[in-house]
C-alpha cells in the first residue's frame, strides 16, 4: 500500500549525484515514512533510508543526530497530521455517536489521502524498539494519551456522563481500534477499518442502551 511519490531531480555537483527538488530534511522524512512505516519496519537499516532519500550520512546526522532522531521527527510529523485529521472529523460529525466513532473514518482519510502506513506506525515502533530514548517514548506516550483522552471525552455524553462507564468504553474502543490497525497486516485497510468500526458501533450502542443515554443531535 505504498504511496506513490513523484520526484524531480537536478544535478548536485557538490555530491556528484542527482538530488530531488525537495530539501534534504523533507526527503529524509519522506524516506523514513516509506521505509519504516509503509514498505518495511522501524528496525530497517539506516542505509535503506539514505538510499531512498538520495542523501548522505552526514545530512542525516546534521538534521536529526541519528536514526532514532529521524524516527522521532517522522512520528511527530505523523502525529501532527493525524491530530489534524481526527480534529476535522470530530468537527464535521453530526452527533455524539459519530463524534466518538469518527476515529475510524478519520483513519480512512489519513490512510487514503494524508500519510499511508502499513499498519500503525506507533504500534510498529513500540514493537520494534526495545529500549526507546526518552524523546521517542514521549511521542509514543503522546499518541496513546490522545487516543484515550479523546475517546473518553466523547464517550461521556453517550453514557449519561458516568465517568467510570466512559472510562470503560474508552478502554474497550481503544482495544477495538488498535485491533483494526493490526488487522491491516492481514487484510486490505478498508476491510480492516470497516470491521473495526462495525464492532465499535455495536459496543457504543450497547453501552448507551445500558445507561439510557441518547445521542444529541
């Protein structure tokens, strides 16, 4: 499911090679996306990233310090784009139920239009890096916190503002969501997300019925 990338090349006498019109920092971030999150895994060797970017080792060290610095920057970029996409989906949602469940529709748009990924870049990184630096762990924790905080916030009106029920619903929805992303390793992303969304909707309505809450419109 790799995204198609179109690049324009021009001579670079300083390096004796061709280079893309994009700045090297952006090329390295794009290469990290392609090599670490789309076509490979976060543990892929740095030389594959450099080859994909058409960049030299000094350029990576100048902009990011090392491979993990590049990984952190690539994940931060993904997190910013994901937060923007999910925020827009929440704003467009018609009611409380859709504000909670638009997590899945936002992921479809993110995957199809914004930044393609093989499954979940954050889960893949957490699985591949045994001993993350504090900077990397902070990005992973921020993404996790956003999942729990937002699902909890939008679960509250569906369970009559019962905080414990909202916490439980949030926890279960995050499990369903992460399962949807993992299923992308085995099925097409549209099928995986549709299956996850269907499960999540059943779960949300069961919680809502149990607490006698009606979605506001």
